[in-house]
C-alpha cells in the first residue's frame, strides 16, 4: 500500500508572488499604494479607481497575526494524506483580510473564536513550505 502524499497548493499566476514569499518564510499580502488597504487574495483596491492595471498594488510583508474568525474540526480527512483531527480556520488578519488555513500547535478542541494567532511556516517533503497558524505566544510557558 502506498502512502498518500499531500496535495500541492494550486498556485496561479496572480498569487505566485505570495507563494514565492512563503518559500522564504515571508507572509506577503497585496497592498494598495494609493490608500494602504491590504488584500488577500490578489485584488484591485475597492476604494477608488485602479490605474494603471494593478499598477497601484504591491506585495508587502504583513504581520502574520490575527484572530480566529471561524473554524471547523475535521474528523474525517478531506484528503487521505491529512491526519485527523485537524482544524481548518478562517483567520481575520490584523491587516483586515480573511485567510483560510490550518491551526497547529493546539488541540482542536481548544481552538476558540477570537483566539489570537500567528503564522508559522511548516515544511513538508511533498509540498515545500506551507503557511499555517498557531496560538499567539504572548507568554513563555
Ligand atoms: Zn486603495
């Protein structure tokens, strides 16, 4: 029996700079150079005209912090390579956008709405580096 391998992220051209950043353990979001609004995924700024084409948008390093906005605990894997249980969460980033990810370094039953979290970069043999989130370590244990 072969061991299932993790699926690779679906990297499209519009978000390739994000994944290039992740490979260097940087968390990049798109930011409007006109009004400083942050975006994920890649988008045009919704607050004004965007000229030239994407010309006012840049990838910039974000804090990698946020809080759990919503989550669910998967007790059956969405993919045979995923070990259950695991948490899929929507993080409300400090910069504003929502980011879908896994919560790690925390028992699934201990995840809470509003819990402060921070990014952690995990390397997997099949996929390379992936961005995941863990409880924000505000105190030494
Ligand atoms: Zn803007």
